């Protein structure tokens, strides 16, 4: 029997072009996503407006006369690209199961590499901020992960400066099937860090399975039940049923990221992990991925290029 999630119809390029193939279609869609109950002035909250064709279609509030564009104060703010390019980027990024590099996006959109990189990171930031607002609940599998390897001649093991620690967690159904995933970079595997992560990402009352790492006991301070299982080392350590899905997800995300992104700066790892989580957590309805991302993009503050280039703040 075919897996219904893997073999669902999805959202084809032909359907995308039918729905968002023109600039006007994209403008109407963004208007609906930004103001689903009708226009609201970002300055005074007024509900009536007029457009100024002589000024490129700017909106003007009839109450306070504030003028602004459709994309102002959104992730699309100050972009000189047409919305059709942004919408195509959103479609490509959400429908690619293992992700799409900035280089591939540059070729698909016909824009410069720097422009494609900026677009991709802005959209990944939207994904990250959206999923940061959710928590896992129920039965949760938890594990510690490191991204990267040691430099030749440098420090090895957990203390290597070329390794970035992150927490991997997967919530499952009572039958043991995966529901949602959370991958979050942390400053290190210490009790204070895990407690901070738990309070932000776990719902009180959840049951958390982890290995014997001492810092994971901190989830109890976030009102979660903790069931530690000492796995030991070697191949048998990944065969425990309680960690089947978190180990599977760790393997999948590492294979996906290393297969698509041949060079990635560690400071941007939180966004790349968020991109993978965003698609996985919404895999049950592929046709809704683009409008859901568009809705979130309309509510994500602008992020200038210089800010994109900076390291993520986490922990």
C-alpha cells in the first residue's frame, strides 16, 4: 500500500502558473494574506484607503493619509523584484523535498547569485520565525546532535570549535508515527541551555524520551516527564525503538543538507534547519505550503541584506 503522504498530489508548476502567473494575481494574493479581513492601515488602524496610480499603486489611508506599498513592513520590503519572482521562489523552495540551493535558485529565477541568496535566506527566516512560535507536545523523542567535523590538527570531540550543537526533537502519535519536528541550535549541552529550550519548545505535560545525557533532565523543570534510556555506544545505540524517528530525522536532514548545500556557514545553520522542519511539519498538505508561507511572509518584519549576513542569535 502506498504511503498517502509521500504519494499525495502536491502542487504542480502548471497549477502554480494558473494561480500566480501574473503580477496582478500575486498582488491580489498578497493583499488577501496581509489583510484577510480587509485593509488595515499600519499606522492608525484605519479601514478605508485609496490607491495612487501615479505613485506606483501606493496605498493611502483615508484617515491619517499614511502612504505605503503592498510590501512595506513585510519580508518583501524594499525589494526591486516583481512579486512573480518571489512567488516562484516560494513555490520552488516549498515543493523541493530536500531543499534548493541559492545557486539552483539563481538559475531557476534568472537573477544574480547574491539576489537568489538573499531571497532564499529571507524566506528561510520566515520559516524559522513561524515555527519558533509552535511547541511540541505529547510523546517526544529527544537527542543531541553536532553539525560539522574537526579541523586537521585541531581539537577533537564535543569541544571542537568547528562543531555546532543542536537539539533534535520529534513528537509522535500514540502509535509511534512522527508528527512534528524541532531542530534548534543551542550554545551547548548544559542544563541551563536545555531548560531554556524546553520552556520555549515543549508544551507542559509532555513525555520526553532521551538518552543518558545528564543535561536532558532539565526538561522536568519545564513541567515535562523525563524518561532517560542509556543507549551506550556503537551501532546498537541507534536501534532503540524509543529513538527510531529522531534518529531517522537526524539522518535525513544531514543527508539532505549536505547533498544540496556543498558549502554552508555554521552561523546560518539555524535557518537551514528551520527550512527542513518547515516542510516536514506541513507535509500532510503540500498544496497549502505556498499560501501558508506567503501568509507568514506578510507578517515577518523586513530583514536587510546586512542583517541576513550576520550570525543567528540563539540560546
